[in-house]
C-alpha cells in the first residue's frame, strides 16, 4: 500500500509542477534530453520522467 501511495504522490506532484504547454515548448527547443528539460522547467530529472510516463500512457490510451 505504501508503494502505491508513493507512486500516486509522485505522479500528482509531477502533474502539478509541469505545465503541459511549457513541457511541449521545452521539448521542441531542446529535444527529449531529460537533464536539459529539467533545467528549463525547474524540476528534477525524476519529475520529468514521471510526468513523461503519465502523459505517454494517456496518449497511448
């Protein structure tokens, strides 16, 4: 249960911290490089990876 809660918390945080339009603009400007995207958006690479995973799953659905 704690692992599930941690995962949900991380996903919620990533969704709150990253604006989809800002991510899109950063990815167009800098490509898919996690460290560069993280620096541009002011978050960690882990937050970028979590956010990307969430939105990739939504896109596939």
